[in-house]
C-alpha cells in the first residue's frame, strides 16, 4: 500500500494544498488521487483550475517548478475524468483498482491524443496544447 493512502482524502488534500505533504509520498498514484479527489468533489471544470494552482504551489514549495507541465496536467485531468464517468467506485482505492491502467499506462493514453511529445516540449510545459489527433470527450 502506498503511503499517501494512510491519509484520509480530506487530510491528503489539506496537506497537499498547504504544501505540508511529504514530497516523497507524492507518487504517480498520489497525483491520480489528487485528480480523483478534485474531480469528484468539484467537477471537471473547477477541478482542472484547482489542480493547476495546487500543483504549481506545491512544486514551487519543494523547488521542483521545472517539472510542471501544463498540457500534461490538463490532459491527465481529462483522462482521469473519462474513467471516473465509467466507474462504479465510491473511493480512490477502489477506483484505482478498477482502472489500474491509469497507474501504468497514463502516458500511453495521453499519447494517443497527440502527435507531438507533450511530455518534454517546452511549449507544452508552459501552455495547454489542444490534442491534434483525438479530442478529449
């Protein structure tokens, strides 16, 4: 079990938004959990706004601002929302078990929407690039 799962959703979100979450437990799965919490609590539009500011604040607080990628962040939100809409789960551990490919195949899912490398492009880091292959729902 990943360490972030020892925290309730409320405590995880509180620690993250307050920049008190131990960066060593902010894994890929914890990123997915942050998206899941925001989307299920606020809906996709507000969640996408929230997560951008939350992630920027967090990465700045730990000195990793160069790791933030706006396109990847927003595209990930669309992908997670896609699976939330099809989910029968009422909590994150069940959700991630139901759609475990999000843990291992998120980049592949996002790449099916873009012909460019959104994972390393400087432009993609700074501004949101719309998919050029397959639009998000």
